[in-house]
C-alpha cells in the first residue's frame, strides 16, 4: 500500500492555488489575500467586490486514469470540514494533469449534492492516515453544465 504524503500534497495544493489566482487575475481580478484555515483559501477583488474562493488541487487525476469525479469533502477527523464549513462563494477544482480549472458557486455545488444524494457515491476513509476524511464523489460529466471550465494552460473557456 502506498503511503500518503501530506506535505507533498500541501505543496501541490499551494501551487494549484497560485495557478487559479493567476487565472482569476487574467479574468480581471486582483489578489487581496490568502488564508490558511478552513474558511476559504483566497480573496480576489472583481468589479469592486471582495470574493472568497475555496481552491482544491487534484493531482491524482491523470489522463490515463481519470475517475471523472470531483471529491467534495464534508468531514475530517470527526468534524465538519470542506464545503460544510467554507465561507467561500466559489468552489474551484484545479486538475493539474488534465490542465483544467472547474469553477462552481458553492451554493450550487451544495444544491447538486443535496438533490442527487441517491445517485452520488459517499466516500469514507479518504485523505491522510487516520483522518477519516469523508465526502461526496460528484461525476463531472453528469454536471458539466453547472460549471465554468477553463484550460489551465491557455486560460480559455472549454
């Protein structure tokens, strides 16, 4: 069994945040601050409004092995986490190896989960050792129309 490497994932996640920030700047945003707790990851100012973003980086998803899912964390170490505690208006997933950035309003993603629990898979025992991270697997192909998807190299909409 492969060992989970939290520190490596943390570095990958921070690199992913930088990539998304770069894209948000291309869309006319101004980076204001980042955050290191579970409330949000970054604040970007766009059109005079401060907007909070939750940014996840998926480094396991590779073109040769793509589950087609977005993992949406709801619990870690016995406490609510992820989408259940975020203050972010936008939930963003950066797929490093697919060169894609997927944006959705947090409230819209919560609605998708709530309205489709009977068809979504609930995953337990994810994340690092003993974290007992739990969350929903949302099939991207089924809900693509609910997302804004961009190529992370060209920043063009897909």
